[in-house]
C-alpha cells in the first residue's frame, strides 16, 4: 500500500463509511460497493472502505473483535502476530519488571497493542510510511504508545532511544517469497543479536523453521503453537529469558501449556496400545524425547516423532490414538482392512513415508458409516499402517 492510500484509509470519510457498512460478505461486496457509489460516496473512499472491510473479516481469526477497530494491509495481516500470542509476549516484559519497550519493527502494531494494553510504555518504529500510518491508527487508544516512521536500526546506531527493553520482528518475506536464511532477514538476525551489547533484554520473533544451530546458547528459544499450528519461534535474551535452552508453548482452546528442557534423544520401545503425536511446538523444539520421558511413553522409532504406550495419557502436549489394527503397509492390504471395518471417513497421517494422502484417499475406495485415522509410519525401515481411533486428552 502506498502512503496516499493509507492516508485515504485513515481519513474521516473512509472511517465513517467503514463504520456504517454491514459485516463483510464476499457474495454481496460488488453490489454493496455499487450501492454506496450510487448513494453519492466517493468511489476512491468506497474502494478503501471495502478493502478494509474485507481485511477486517479475514483478520477476525487473529484478532477476534479487536479486528473491527483496526486497519490492515494484506501483507501486514499475513505477517502480524496473533493477538493471543502477542499477549504472551507482553506478559514476559511485565513479569520481568519492565515498564517500557521499543518495538523496532512494529508493522501494523499487533505486538505494540498487546504491550500497551498491559500498561507498558511503547515506542513503535516502522520504516514503511503507509504501514506506520495504519499502525498509528491501530494504537490510537493508548496515550503512552507512540509510532515513529523511521528505521529503528539506524536510529539506534545514531543515538539512544527511550525504552528499557527491545522487541524485534524482522521481515522474513520479500517480493520473491520467504527468506529462509537469517542473514537475509530485514534486519539480519546477526545485526539484531549484536544489539545485546547495549540492550541485553530483548525478544525476537522468528520463523519456527530456524535451525537449532542458529540459537545462541545463552538465550531461551521458545516454539509456539496455536490450536495445532506452529506459528513462531521466540528468542528471548537477558532478563526476558525464563530459562536457558528450549521451550514449547502450546496454546489451545484458550489455555496455555509450557514445556521446558534440553533437546535430547528419547527412549525407543515397542508399539503399544496407544500412539501419541506430539504437538508441533514440541517437535520443532526438539523436546519429544524429554516430553515422552515425563509422561511415561517411548518413541516408536528413534527418527520418527511418534510416541507409544499401553495406557492413555493425560497431556496437552500430544494427540492420542487408540491402536485398532497394525499391518505391513500396502495399498491393497490397507484398502481391504478399511473395507472390512466399514470405514468411510478416513484421516490419513504419515511420517517417514513418501505418500501423498490426498492422492491415496480416492484409491482406497472408502465405503461405510464409521470413521478412523490411519497412521502411515516407517519403523526400523519397515513401512506400517496403523488403523486407530482418536482419544480425548484433557488439557491438563
């Protein structure tokens, strides 16, 4: 979005029109836009308001009702921190005793909103003018939150900023897609880490795919999942690090669960009556082995992130399945076993096998009224199909 478009989106005319519009419905969007123009509204204002209505509807999954008061760009929305995750970021600063934070790459201001809502003084930097204008609108409710249109790294290089701790969410995308090398982030990860000589207390939001080798040993690396999706890895330094090592934060159904440890291999055991799939945050953090030991399970295979045990577990860190039948994998044998059980609805999971579930499903010719999960897995080099049923695991 260009700065002029952002100024139009934040204009009183566009905001008033946006406030008067019904909830966004893509099936009626063109009709509504035509009606608004026919009613005398400026076509440019109508276009700006319709764009924001569409983006607000898309933002509801990340921001809930807060989305109805925010302004967005498409790219900014895709990269913005989910509000529930941002709240956990902010609580770290509050728990560590900080009263102010500089958000060096605020984007649309999601994390800055969370900081401000907990009473922290916020200095939010954004070098893109259009995004800074929208962030300023999104932070308008908090008197102690200020948006600065500037390059924060250049500002830090030339002088001091008035904040006790830093938060950084470097850009990991460009016009060609995702940047996988931390040296290609904007700003680069090494440049951010160099700030610790002056600013030892820092939070850095990173890709969950960041290799463990890139994690400094004196920090906390926390992988975060929300409702089953791994959404980020947070790197925490100084007093913001609650531990030194790895942790997994699992957010599910409004509850939060934390597992901390060092990435160590787990004990391997024979397939039991139950199979458990660890949460993605646990897998990414390398804590499958320590988590398995904590709950009394073993790994099915040393290279596969599936656990097994003979009794159901009560854990928020893994999803459970009761083993119904295990057979050496072949497509024909699996189809026959599913047909014999009348399974017409099938969830397909796979680990360590080069199989496309979407392509496999129609070839199985499923018929019947029952449902099941099949786990396709390689154990000691052998390919297995585990037919199973999901089990409820309380978020204890």
